[in-house]
């Protein structure tokens, strides 16, 4: 079993938009992964309803776990998604590639 601990980085917690990004990445990994709020019940990380039901707020610590010993990279990707602040204004987000028409 592999586990990773991470604190929720989004200023407004894991609401619909970041939860959608997280659960899609979990589903796309092809690995059965659970997410558990400290002191709570582990739920399927690919289920948006289950993840939102955890009521995760900024700074809450969660544990991601999988029994697949080859899934460390998938967990690392999910940790990065949870740690990021998805509530930053667009101007503060990482700049996208810019193309200039000539």
C-alpha cells in the first residue's frame, strides 16, 4: 500500500471546480485510489460526490492511498492538484503560452 498526505491548498477548499479536476485525474489514472480526511472515512477518489461530501476546507489534511505498489506517480500527480490553490485570480495563475499575430 502506498500513501501520501497533503493539505488542501485551494483558498475556498475543495469545491466543485477543483474537485472535478481531482476526481477526473483520479479516474484517468486507472488505479483504485481513496481519499480520507483526517479522522474520517476513506472514499473513492474518482467519485466527485464522495469527494465533495468530505467537505474539505483550505488547510485540511487528507491521506491518499492505493494498494497498487506501482502507482506512486499517480498519487504524486493528485497530491500536486490538491496542494495547488485553484482559487487564485487568473492574473496570478501561471502564464499560458502567448502567441503574437504579426
